[in-house]
């Protein structure tokens, strides 16, 4: 590939954006602000991405071999695990309604994104009902994009914002094919109705496993929460903590620690999702055990600096992260700062990989963030000339983190959120 820093451009850049969720929408806005011509490709009929709720579920409840896969993974009662002040894009406030909790419903987030698209006049640049089938690199750091309507177009840059909560990750459990009960992934969980009076096991240690376990426990005979490691939170008498699943036999489950769970009616995998870029030609990035690499600044491949992957990290504050990542990328495209040489970007990626291997026990969690998120966001802002995080941001984020630890079941409705002024 050519050295991006040596290119000279006279015509406005044309940028393709894949997905009209939060990442794709803020990417489109930043492209327009830089004077680029932008086209957003969205396979559904509306903006919002993963925040579009549907009562529908897939024909395969595990989500592994569905003939009609769904993009969204929302359950009906889902509320944000961040207060709206942290959710908002920088110059588009997100305020709760009168008497409304700071931790809002998914409907309110969807409405916020629809309003964002309307206020910044993004609907005219979105091509709805259009799936991107192929993205291929061309000479001069340009890209050929082929879509489901059989069109092929050439773009100067591509922004990938297709999300990573749509392709369920289902770890194999010995004997699961002969399990007599219901098998499903949380991707297809909508409400607790089908679990009334049932004996249900769930596998996973993150927020969805806790939320769904608590909801099902209100109607089920008994809930068993399987995990490699449990926290000490009080989840009530109808939820029993057990170890990781080892083997299924009929309707029984053997778990780590020699425990056995008998007469199960259902087993739910709350085990996360795979990163998936089915449209991307080989050689752009590698995806191995859910690690997408190499990516300089965790955004661009060193040898393909005109394609950006937005929002790969999780356990983050997503909308502000998306925003600073696309500001960095679009300002780089606009020549407002220069990238390092390709060799230096490769070296950066190698050092990052070494750090991840030394500090993260599981490769599939390499994109999980901790406190380093804030400095990384500020580094991107400084490099591209954007505003750093406001003074209240990190204290409020830490307040949320501590509240989750102290009140893991009830933190969303705790008295401490009467005001979020920091």
C-alpha cells in the first residue's frame, strides 16, 4: 500500500459507513463536518443498530445456525447500565424525562439516536435495506464496496460500525446435543414468560447473566447460575450459584466442583458474542479467538490506514468512545495530523499485543477495557485536536463502577442517583 502521509487529494473524500447504529451515525456526522461525501449502508429499515428492539426471536434459539438471523439482542426489560449523562454524545445532551431514572430503557436510547440522526440531518445519507456484501482493497488506499442491491462503488475510506452483539458465542458443553430441555442464547431472550414454574440454568458472569437470572427468578421454580467465578452479591433464595457446566445428560447437568443439577427445563448461554466481518476480504485484519488485530490505536490496520473499526472495545462508555474514535479517524483523513510511518504503527501494534498477552489471561477478552480507557480517549483527542474528557466524566464513571460493586442488584435505582451532578 502507498504511504498515506504522502498522498495529495483535491476532490472531497468519499466515505462508506457500514451500519447506522450509534457508531455509524456519529461517524456520518463527523464525515459531514469534514466536508466529506458519505454514504451509510444499513441493512434494516431504521437507525439505531443494536438498540432496535423486536419481540421476534430466531428459528435457532442458540443463534448458531439461524436461517433468519436477527441483529439485536435486547430483552424487553433492559435498561442502560450507565446514567444518561455518560451515554450522551459530546454536543447532544441526553436528559432523562421528569421523574425518570438516570438509567433509561432501551426505547429511550433508540429515541435518542433517532433524534440525533434527525437533528444532524443524517437520514439523507443513509441507504436503508442495504447489506454490504463485500469490501475489497484497491490501489491507492481506496475501497470497492459491493452491496446487496448489486451495486459496486469506490470509496476513499470505509468506517466499519456493524457492532459486535449479533453473532452468539456458544461454548461447547459435552452432551448438549442430547439435552432434553430448552437450549438458547441470551441473544434470543426477550422476557421470562416461557420460564414460569421451570428449573433454569444460565451460564455466564457478565451483566446479562445477572439481569436475566434476576428476572427469571421472579417466576421460575429455581434458577442455577453457572460461572467460572462468582461475585459475593446477594441474589436471593431462588438463584443458586454453581460452577461452570461440564456435561449434560438428559435433563441433568454436571458442573465443576462435583455438583449436579437435576431435572432442568432450560439452559441459557449468556456467554457473549463473536466479532464478525463477513464482508471483508482476507488480509485486512485477523480475528482469532475474538481478538481483532493488528489495529493501530485499536482503530486502523497499519497497512490499510483508510479503513477504521469503530467501537470494538467492550466494558466501556460506548457513545463517547465511538465519537472520539471517529473524530480521530476523520481528522486524520482530512490531513489535520499525520500518522506515524507504517513500520512505527506495526511496532505499536506489536507492543500492544505483548502487553495484552502479559496482562489479559484470556485472548477472547483482549478487547475488554479497564481504567486505561480514559487515558486512551484523551490521547486520541490530543492527537487529533479534539476536546479532552470533561472534568466530571471520570469521577462520574468511577461513581458508577463503585455503585455496581456496592449495590449490584439495585444500583440503577439507588438514592445516590437522585442527582448525577459531579
